[in-house]
C-alpha cells in the first residue's frame, strides 16, 4: 500500500475501474430519453464540451453550456456562483460531453453535491447527433 493509500484508506484505482464504479451508481440515459425528459420539463440538459467542440459540431437547443471546470460552481443550488437554472437538489440534471465519458464523472460529482438525480447521456453529444436529434449549427468565434 502506498503512503497516499495509507493516509486515506483506499487503494489506487485506474480510470476504467473508476468509470465503471461511477456508472454503476448512475441511471444513465439514451439521447432520445434525454430529449424527451427535457421537452417534458423534467430535466436540465447541460453541455460540458469545450468551446472548440461546440464550434465544430454545433449545439443542442435549450442545453445550458457549462464547461467542465465550472460545473460544480454553476450547478450547486447552495453556491454563490450558481446558474439561475440551479433551482434545487431535486433538479434532474442530464450532463453530456462529447462521447459520454467525462460526463459520467461530472454527473457523479454533482451527486456528491446532493443533486441526487444527476446523470449523463450514453454516448454523449455524438450519440445525440447520430440519433438525428436537433442540433443547432456551429457558430464560429468572431
């Protein structure tokens, strides 16, 4: 056991195992189910892709754009930097990234903040696009 492991009582884990553990605690959704939840007013879609990907591939209509490094600050209902959409801990947040990997970790982090309905889109933005769901065209930076 390493010194760090001894200090915090855990064994090191690789990213694949961490992702598997995180996903076992999420009720991940397909892209179409995410769209249906959003349209029914039952979910907030949150796009965590960085600007270059949004500019290249486009946007999901209605999704809140929050880059990954700001996610917890913007969605914490108790936080001083929260987005107006961060209305409470019962809010169903459906996070997506480009392919559905980083979004799983992001959803797990939101759950640690008490957003117990946070989850992510299986396959991310690319699955959304492949399903033929609405995408606004990219808007390049001026």
